[in-house]
């Protein structure tokens, strides 16, 4: 539980000096400068949520001819109408950019991740790059919300087709799709939902992928199944409507209980939790899914192949069972290679986010013969320097780590760090041109709740950074240019960063050099990508470089991560072994704001986030570094890609662009399928 305390005065713990003279020299913080103009941004056509899709029935349903011939006519599958739910989800072709599609072809992805296995809800990732989005479905959906009008913004139905609040606002009753089936034909129902809730989310031995914790849906929230297709949440708060956003990918995405229960330690005493987590490796055959495609083949370090799900429960308004594409491939390479292959035409899709490739990708896409088009979105990517505030023992810190956490909790120390960062130079080190913008921290500028006037920016100044260190009680006691602990040793900060991403190493090198100039010794602590996440979650870091994603883009998703609302919600301030968090004064204000935000009206939410942004940036809750736009690279043969699709908004572009409705005209289809006319498990 949160424990309210005042910020710990580091100066009292270290060498005490008078900071009055130093602080008197400080220049008043200012408003962050406008970002450079960037003309390549695509334009979005906004629609209402029911313009995209709705549940209903149609007179007849259709499927690829080869499925009927090879599987229905031979008795291997029931007719398509019998494989669909009572009321399938119907996509409306009027809002599809290119209308009704045709069947066939394959989308070739290139990814830098490697699948750990298929057990998403027990902590395994599938390699990222869109694999998870293609396989798993969740209670609600938020990816398409980037094109929904602001005054109609709300999570879209998905596995939960509808819901209503109780009169007192403490209960939310959700109605699941009726008659939908997993890709192996087994019924989907409330048992699958409750298996995820009771035996994963509420099991302290398991940490699901997607970052969901018992606090994600509100401290003390309970869930019960009323019947096979009805579930009910009970909340302590009144109408916390923000939880509907948290029920989208990847916080509430159930997996098949009929396959997984026999391996779970609760139901199989012979299995450990580690054995359960690894019970469904990447080469496990025919793992069932509710997504548009399901696993068909895997070759280590080569490829993952997904084939169409014959029981997929979504159709277009002409009755065509989706997806249009029969196969999706994920070639296992590197993240920079993803962009190279998409630009060259040997891959079909890339979220261009590796800044070292920006200039060349633009140049190549501008050529008339280029196989792919490239469209930049808003500046919704960026990096922050995060401070570990876990003074209550989170991560089992040693004496040095504990001393550094106390430093992190001193505002003058954090001001020294942010003032010592030359963000223009950091941006230039990543890519030249009008891409990079100064990012003080908190909300991103190109987002709904951002307010420039409430964003406090501490301009770069080595001299002022040194003065802030002095005001924090730190001085160079041995004359070597670096500040010292009371015992005479140099202050040493370990900077956790991924060695798998060029941007992380570039930023890490720059931060280390800049901190040395103000008198702080920072040491790179490189770990591979998965290891970084594990160590951050465990509290094993002093500082960490983190790419900031959805919470500071939408606020409506991952809301609980924006302040320590519970023992486990904050990514850099979680409870210690005793379950308490020593909440600093300004943090308590952020907690109060976000608690109110969850059930506030739309207008009140805007007011709350103005206050949030001011408190966050004024107190340097984390030190923002740079933010920049991403671009979607898509092979020109693909249709139904919405104009202006951002690579990251409410979700990554693989969900926003609705790949299940993308298609290739018959005359442009290529012979790229590896397993034509096949279905996984049949």
C-alpha cells in the first residue's frame, strides 16, 4: 500500500553544504521549444466507432474456395456458417479504404525478436513484430481508435461484444461473443476468461506478458462468471471506465483453457511453474488461437509461419470470412534488417523506428520504382531516463544502490541530471534532419492531453547542473572532477540499457559523456532486450533508458503506470517486500490526479492532465530525452491500409491497420506462400 512520506533530504545523508548561493544563480525554467516542422506526416480520415464494425447476422457467409474444396467437402471442417458465432463481428466495407477484398497471398514480415513459446499468459513472448497481434484476441480493442473522432472515443468491443454498468457504478457486466470457437474448434467461453484471471493474473507465481498485474484493473477488483457468456467485474471505485482500455491488447487476452489447464501446476501437481511456462514451446504443433492466423510452422532463427484460422469469428459486410490473406510469415533476422527488407521489397511491412535508417528509407521510397510506400506519422516515439525510487527495498538494493535511490529522490539531484542533458546533441547523434524534438518528459506533444504551457523545461547548462548538484549536498571532495559519497568514493550510477538496440547504446554513450561533464560518474550496464525488461520489473537498476510508449501517448491505456496507484503499477517505483511504497509529496498529487482521471468526464480529464504534466515535468519525475516520428513502410501491392496509420498510437500499427481486412488484388498476388491450401492442424 502507498505510504505517504516527505522527500528524503539527501543533503542530510551526504556531505552537507549550503546551496543557497548556487540556487540563486538558477535561471527560471521555461516552456519547451516548439519542435522542428516535419511535412511528411500523413492525414487521417476520422470516423465513428460503429462505422468500423458491429456485431450482427448476415444472410449468407463465404470463405476461400480452396477451404471449401479441400476441407468442407471432404468432411474435415463443418460449413463456414456453422464455424462462425451466433453473431459474428462484421467489418463495414464503407470505411475500408479500398473496399471489399479478395482472398489469397501472404504478408512477409521481418522481425528481430525470437519466440520464447506460445504461453503468453504465463510470461512468454512470441517474438513481437506483430506475431502476438495476429494470434491473440482480447476483451476490447483499441488499435483502430487512432481514426475515431475524439468526441466518440471509447474502447471497441471484441471478445466482449457489449457491457453495462450497474446503477451504483461499482459493477461492470460484460457479455462475451456466443458460439465463437478456438482455431481447433473448441468453444470459447467464460471458462477461458476465468482461467486467465484466477490462474494467471491473480497467481503471484506468474507474470503474464503485456504487463498486467492484479492492480491493473483497480486494487481489490474481483471477477466472476455469471454463465458461459457473461462475466461481472466488481470495483472499489465508481465507474472506472479507464479499465475498458486496459482490457485490450495485451492486458486481457485469454488463451485456451482446454489445452493449458492440464499443464498448470494448480491442476497438475507434477508440474512446476517453470515447466508450465515452457510447456508450449515455439515448435509446439497447432497451438489454438482466437486470432486471424495461427501457428503452422517454426524453424529456429529462420521463420515463423501462421496460416488462416478456419474458425475466425469476423467477416466483412458481404459475408466473407476474414482474413483475406491466407498466410503471414515472420522471417527471424534483426530489427534494422526489417526496414532494409521492406524498402527493398523482400519484406512487405516495417514500423520504421530505427532512426539510423530514416534518411536512406526516405531516399529509396522517393524513387519511382520503389516497391514500398513510406508514410510518417506524429512524434509518438521517444526515450526517457528513469530513476529508481524504490527506497523500501524493491529489488533488494545493496548499500551503494540504496544511496543512489536516495539521491534519485532529491529534486535538486534530478534537476542537475535533466539540466546536464544536451537533448539537441542526443537527437543529432541518432539522426540528422527535422526528425528529433526536445522531450522534457511526461506526455508527448502530438497527443490529445498534451499542453505545452504546462510543460516545464530545464534548459541545458553544465554550470547550472553543477550548481544543482551542490544544492543537493554533493561536492568533489578529492579534486578529480567527480562528486563523492561521504566516504570519499566517487558517486557511481549504473545506467541500465539494452545492447540489442542501436538507439539505446547511442543514448547511453551520450548520457554517460554528458554526466561526466557535470561531475557524475555513470557506468553503462548493458543487458539484452528481454533481460532489461526483467531487471526493470524486478527493480534491479539505478537509472534505466526506456522507450516511452502508450501511456504517454494515450493516457487512456496503461493509466495505472503513470503513478504508483498500487504496489505494482509504476514501472520505476514499486513496493518493497513489506508491500509499502514511500510516496513523495509530488507523487501523491500524481496519484490523486490519476485516481480521479479513471472515472472523470472528458472535460475534467483534460484539466487533470494539465496539472499532471506540470507536476511531472516540474519535479523531473523521469528525465525525458528526445521524441520523434515513426513511419509505416508497406509494400505497394497491399490494399485497405488506412491513410495516416501511425506506427504507434493506442496500439502498434499491426493492430491499428487491421491486417485481417488487408488484401492484395488478384492480378498483383505473388507466389510467396510456403504452405498453400493448408490449415494448421488439419
